[in-house]
């Protein structure tokens, strides 16, 4: 079995006398900056003037421009959207890096696909939490953490791994486990996971189930509860004890249905499509398409996003959640709308 580093295995002293710049204050950025600060590290956030700048200041974090924060820091963690990183790196980060600095990422996309090419005299490492940023923050506040991967791309100082582990500990990763990987493995598995299973696979499975029921004449509200709302309750059981814990808790009728009907829906054909998805990631075809989509100002991204927001399952869900006080107000999107007026 691979080595898993936990909180008490990691000596974080190497970061004690260093300044960490967290560039970006979005989903991951706010979580890294606040968790590191509360773990006792010296943090500055790098931003442009605007929404995130105001939020970071309200949260009591030191904020500077990207260039100034880079210049002031020893470790620079880039938590900008992947698609904007190459340009901001060239214009504001690279000119302010010094030999001996460490440049860090939470996802290997730009380094692995050569969109960001760091100078050879800086350390380059990855601390990639295996979970959404808002949960990196929420679990930390609850005294827990989200597992994280570390990976080393360049190590002129000879200290990159020690610093990466200390950083991972600082954001709470050590409470759940830190594993070593490479930029290639993190990039390819992360893209595959989000496309085939966690985001793309799951949202399409949910929609297909909802549509199958509503097209057969069942009430949309019943279909929503069955195919979307209850998913969290089932996934919680898997999270806590694997598939066997979920199967222990559901009825034997559900478990038999899982065994005999599950493979009728997700089967060798699905796996063949998954292999195609993986191949497009490995060959760089997916990355090329995403880079071109951004260069064209994201026409397809915006069109699909609008269509999805207005779909029946989303409209039904919005109405139903209003009647569930324990769900209402939990969504990170809703909180952002409330906080920004
Ligand atoms: N989302 C997640 O949970 C995960 C993300 N990652 C990785 O983490 C990285 C960050 O992703 P994520 O947290 O989702 O990003 P977000 O989109 O949530 O955050 C973007 C942040 O970047 C700032 N920003 C955007 N453009 C500029 C600019 N030109 N100059 C200065 N600041 C700018 C935004 O500020 P403003 O308000 O001014 O726009 C905002 O604070 C990516 O590499 C991603 O792959 C890895 C694991 C999970
Ligand atoms: C699953 C999506 C993710 O990879 C993540 C939260 O880990 C992302 O890029 O946001
Ligand atoms: Mg991920
Ligand atoms: Mg990802």
C-alpha cells in the first residue's frame, strides 16, 4: 500500500519562517488562505481589485495585487481558474519570482500540458485537495479535513517535498491523509474523475433517471426526490463505509435491484466510453478543446450552462428546496448571492 501521511507525521517547521502567497480567493483560494492562517502561517492573498478582494479584506486577510503578493512571498500557490493561469502567470507572477521560491498548484493541468512553464530555479509542487474548496474550509472549521495529493515537478532547493507536506498539513489535509503523486497522475485522474464519475457521469445519470420517470408520467417532484435529493443520503453511506455500508443500510430489495439492474445501466459499453474519455485526456485532446473554447470566449460553455440552469430538474429542485429549511441556505451559490446582495 502507498504511504499516507497524517497530521502528526508531518513536521511543518519548514514553512514557519516563510511567507505564503495564495493567488486567488475563490473556492480553493479562500479555504487555503484561511486554513493556513489559522494554522499559524504568514499568508498574503494576491488578487485584482473586485469581489474577491473585498471578501478577503472582510475576512481579515492581508491582500495585495498578484505581482506584489508574489514578490513578498517565498511560496506562491496559484489558485486562479485554470483557464486564466497562463496569462496571469506570464504577466504578473513570473516577472516577480526569485530563485529559491516555490511555485505551487492545486491541479496539474497547466504545468502538465505546458501552458505554464516555470523557471528552472524555483521549486514546483502540487497540493491538490480531493474535494471542493468550500468543503476544504468547512471540514477544517469542523476539526476535520479533505484528503490531499502532493506532487513534485521541480526541486532545486531539495526541500520541495517537505514544504508541500507542511502546506498540505496547514490546509487540513493531514487530518484526512496526504498521498504522493505526480503532476501527470493528478492531472489525468482528476480530469477523468470529474468528467466520467463525479460531475459529468453523476449529473447525466441523475438527469437520465429524472427524465425517464417524468417522461413515463410520474410527478416531477417525486422524480426529483428519488433521483437527486436522496442521492446525498446514499452517498453519505458510501462515504462513511464504502459500498458495503450503503448496501447494509438499504433494503434487500434495493440491494438485489442494485445487483441485477445496475449493470444494465452502467456496463461494458459505459466502460468503453469511459476509456475513450480517458484517452482524450491522456492524449491532450480534451485540454486542447478546453483551451480553444476559452480562446473563443466560451460560446459552447455559456450555451450549455444556460440550458442546464433552465432545465426542468433544476426548476423543480429550486421550488422544493424552498420548503426544506434544513437544505435552504446551504448551497455555496446561494450564500454568494446573499453575501453580494
Ligand atoms: N474548485 C475546486 O474545488 C477545486 C479546484 N482546484 C483547482 O484550484 C484552482 C482554482 O480553482 P477554483 O478555486 O475553482 O477557482 P475559482 O474560480 O473559484 O476562483 C477564482 C479566483 O481567481 C480570481 N481571479 C480570476 N481572474 C483573476 C485575475 N485576472 N487576477 C486576479 N485574480 C483573478 C477570482 O477573483 P475575482 O473575484 O476578482 O474574479 C477568484 O478569487 C484551479 O487550478 C482548479 O483546478 C483543485 C481542486 C478542487
Ligand atoms: C470534482 C471536481 C474537482 O476536480 C474537485 C472539486 O476536486 C474540481 O476541479 O473542482
Ligand atoms: Mg478534483
Ligand atoms: Mg478538477
